[in-house]
């Protein structure tokens, strides 16, 4: 048997020496007490003449040596086991202490049995101080948001007998008072019988990661708030046209939430953008932004204008685009209103001068034409006396003039003068404000009276039958009395009804017939009047010029071009209101009026 370790060989050597000591000791003992024959010591050390004595001594020495060999073998094996355990412990300790994460081991009752240096640094406890202490005393954790204590993970492990992860926003309170954001888990340790013999808690400092994540989260929220706070529609798409970004304005306009829109085809969630997809793809391909200003579309309230801009995404290898849609309807209407106001202001001075210059010769023409009729056709004594003095037969003269249509011509002169006088009167309304005789007016009654007036007016009836036009009344009960100049507002209503009726007569209806929709409602402190017809509509060019003085689409002799201009002037200048027109060619035209309800606003 070979003993490979020095402690085993040393023990065997001791047994060999002990055996030799027993041999020599027995010889000396025989020499001193049992040497009756007075034999010398050398003979007694090896009594070759006494086989029995040699046999006994060999038996004794063999027993001792055999015992020594067994003892040395067992001792050597125990020593090797201890050395292996020591080496294993050393390796385990080295590995345990070399792990970058913090590790705390406990027994089955939750008492700390071991810690690595990282755990010492984070908890502020040394191994010597922590071993034997409850984990809850060494490992104190709280919720980083509420600062309330968290349940110790080891307690959860002992109850569930499974791996338990720490909750988000968990902070570790160090013994020194420092606070660390930590993450990871605790796991049970089972013995050979399958029972929990302890737990292992592994955690790491994620304070910097947590700070970066929180900063990133705040940045995302900040950018998201910026995007959602913009009044523009902002939609992000990838190269295939799928939605990647959908702001709150897009949600309001489409009624589709950001969650539902994400990843969907833009055309499926925003159908009216189908016409823009080729431009989006071209912008992504060329990496050049594209824009289209004042693009028209038909909305619920009429024609709307939009600015559509496409920005390609060209950074960090991302392919896609951001589509920005701005509703500029109000701005366009305001610009048109300003242009119209400037035109009317410029014509104001011209109207005043022209009215005064025309009025005098017009009065002379009208007066003289009437005098001619009076001096020929009226039975006046002076007419007869003068005719007699000139040897003129008055009856023959009258017959001659009648046959030459002179009376008809003179009547035409009078009618033309009256029409010209009306034009001059309308022109004067531009140059100065009339006396304001405002009073409380019921717009519903005023509109009904105007309808009756339009239906019985000879000039209107001569061109069309107003009574054959269907009239739909949508009067809101919220609108009662309105302070206004009743005659002027009725003139506005009449102009709108007259123009709408004349326009509808130019359209050929297949199924339905001409129809007016009249709406009266309240919007805050403003009264809203809408006159809508289903006539031929207006093109954009006509709609933009419809309020211009002397602008008319009617043939010569059928319109002065001042009706809508006067109406616009009455509403905006005399009543501090607003007037606009929306139209879809071939479908409908809607005139909208807003005037203040009370005199204070007017």
C-alpha cells in the first residue's frame, strides 16, 4: 500500500517505531524481571532458541503495524478529504468574491451566512458583522416611488419555494445612509432530501441604468407632449406606409386612438391620405421634403383648406417620413375677408364721388323726361294754349308721338333713371354709415317675412316661380331676439334668396328639385344665419370674388354686381359681423352670416 501524503506516512512511521519500541521494551522487561537463567540482553533482544517468544513478539508487532497501517490509511483519506474540502472552499470563496453582482446567502431561517465584497459595499455591512444577523436587518429595501418598506424577497422564497424577482423601483438603504436602485432575484437552495436549506439573494446596482431609463422616459414623455400639444396632425410612417407615430390631433380628427393606429396601413386609418402615398414614397426615396399649400377638401362645414408637408426621415439609417397636416381654413377665410374689406374700403371713396357726380345729371334726366310727358300728355291749360299759338293740333301730335313710340321711350328713360338711382343709393351706403336704428328683432319672423316677400315680388317672379322652390327651415329655439337694423338685415336675406333662386334656375335637376335650407342658430354671443341652396355651386375663382363691388356672373342688364357687396357691407360694417361663402361646384352653395346678438357686441 502506497501512502501518497506525508501525514499518512508519518503516522505509519510512528507505528513502526512504536512496534520497535515494544520489541525492545519487552526484551528489557524480560531481562530485568524474568531472567532466571541470567542471560545477556543481546540474547533476549532476539531469543532465537525460544520460538514461542519470537512468535508472540512478531504477533504483537504485526498487530500494531496492521493497526497503524489502517489508522494511517484512514487518516490519510480524511486528510485528503479535508484538503479537497479546503481547496473547494477556497475556490468557492474566490468565485463567490469575484462575482460582479452582490450575493448574500442565508440559512433556512433567513439568517445571513455569507456575503461577497460587492454585497458588503452596497449594504455597508462587513461579513463579520452581517453573519448571524437576520437578512431584513442587513438588506433593507424600500419602494423608490412611495418610500414604503418592501417585503423581504427571502420571505417570499421561503413561502413560494421558487425564484422571486424584486419589484421595479426598488431601492436598497445602505448602512451608511446611501441609497441604491437595485434589481434581480432571490432563489432557494435545496438539500439532498429536497428541503430548503437556505437562500441565495443576487442583486446589482442599477442606479445609473435606472437614472438613464428615467431620463429617457421623461424625454419621451416630453417629446410626446410636444407632439401631442401641436395643433397640426403629425403622422409618422415607415417605408411601407405603416403608421409609426400618431399624435393627439390625429386621434381627434380621425377618431382612431394611437394604440389602434400603430402598425396599421396609413390608408386604412386615414383614407383621405391615399392620394398622398405616392408623394410620401417619392419623398422617402429622394430624401427631399415635399409640401402642398392650401389643398382643398370637403368637410362637414364646407370647403376646408390644408397645408400638407412631408418630411423624410434620413438619420441613423431609419427609412420613413413624417406627414404634417395644418388646417388653414380659418386663415384662408380671414385673408379673403381682409382682401374683400380692402377692396370695399378702396371703392368707398370712389362710390362717394361717383354717386354725387351722377346724382345731379341723373335727377335732371329723370325730371326732364317727366316734364316732357307732362307737357305732351297731360291735359293742362298751358299745353293747349301753347299748341294753339303754334297752330299745332295737340291730339295729332300725341298720335304721331305714340306711333313713333316716344312715350315708351320716355317711360324707359324714367325706369332707367330709377334703376340708376338705386345703384347710386347702394354706392352711397359704402361711403358712409347710415343712421343706426337698431332694435330687437326676431330673426325667424324676419326670415319668414322675407320668404313671403320674395315669393310675391314681380321682378323675381318674372324670371322664375319662387313658390316651386322647396324650403327647409332649421330654426334653433336657442335663438330668440337679436338686436339689429331690421330693414338692412331683411335686405341681406332678400339678396341671398334672390341670388340663390336665380342660380338654381340655371341647373337641370334629375331626381330632386331646387331647395333652400335656412338655418338659424346661436353660437356663443353670436347669431348664426345660413342660407344654403342646391344649385350649380361656384368655382373657387367666383367664390373669391363674389363680394366684390360690381362683380357679377349674370349677363349684361340682369345684375348690377352690388347686391352681395351691399349685403357684405351691411353685415360686416354696419353690424360688426362676419359673412362668408362655401360652395362645391355642381352640388351646393352656403352663405354664412354671424352677427352679435346684443347691442353691446354690435
